[in-house]
C-alpha cells in the first residue's frame, strides 16, 4: 500500500540546536516533495519544495534533502528558536495522478528556551 | 493580499442535516484541493480540481459527499446527510501548478465542523 510516514512522536529540542525531521514514503513516485508548517488553529503554510532530481535545497535556516533511492526526505532547522515550535508536514506531489498533493501525518516540534 | 477564503469558519450541526462549505481560491490559481484533518487520520485529500474539472475524488465518501466548482472563484464541498464521524477541520487549498511547473499549495483557515 502507499504510505507517507513521519516521526509520530513529538520532537523536543533545546534552543540553538538543529532539529531534524524525517519523511519516508513507500509505493509512490513523487515528482516533488514539499514541506509545510502548521500552527494550531491555522492552515498549513508552504516552506520548501525539492524536485526528484535534486539532492538538497536550502532556505535561510532550513535545509531539505531528498533521496529517491531510500524514499526519504530529511528536514533540518538549524539554530532553532522557540518560534519554530509547530507541526511540520511533508507532502508528495504525484504527477501520474494528475498533480495530486498528499500529506504525511506531521511531526510536532517543540523548541525550549 | 491574496489568500484562500473559506466560509464558514465554524459550523455546528445536527446529524442528518446538510452542510455546505465554501472556498474562494486565490485569483488566477487553477488547482483547488479539499482536505479533511483529524487527529487520527491527519490531512486526508478528499478531492481536487484543475481548471474547474474534477481530477480525483476517490478520497471522498461518494454516498454523502460532493464537491463542485460552479465557477473559477468558488469551490463547494457538501455533506448530505452529515454524521458525527464527519466532525473535522476541512481545508481548501489552491495552487497555480501545471504538469510542467512546480507549485506550492496555499491553504485557507479551514472550516471546523462539529456534527452532534
């Protein structure tokens, strides 16, 4: 069956450390992988997109890697801040299904001062 | 500033009643998604449209749910009859993607539905 899996347990880290979140998928061939942030009571907000032929993408303190052999993406937040506390969702864009965007369950990140 | 607008923000209804949720996508966006979010299931894709045509609604219970785009500025999601298990937050998202171009999805604030 097709699945997208993210760390189900909340991730608690100290301010200033690097947070690393994992997204694994099975039985999909995504063209793109996206990461979103969701705060309580709000809709998800887009952060980064990485294509299937890209290994790594950076944006300010964020870094995403994409390994289509392992079927895994890692999302890193360096020099984390309490304001980074939120739920982070990975999403796959599946082209052979007409541009379908499918989300993982999300990982809750808590950054303590 | 451009954003996806969903109405109503909150809806409490009795089991068996019809519920209609509305979404105004960002002007110029050609793709519209409907998602349902619960603690147990996360963000589930219910249906999506490109250029107002439905591409996939396999995530939707067909017997009670229906999704339409009467025009480019309005998408609707209807539940008839509603059941307590439909209680969730329903999100609409729009995007400007095509099969050749990457595109992010812009989400609305969601409609929190409670069926009692």
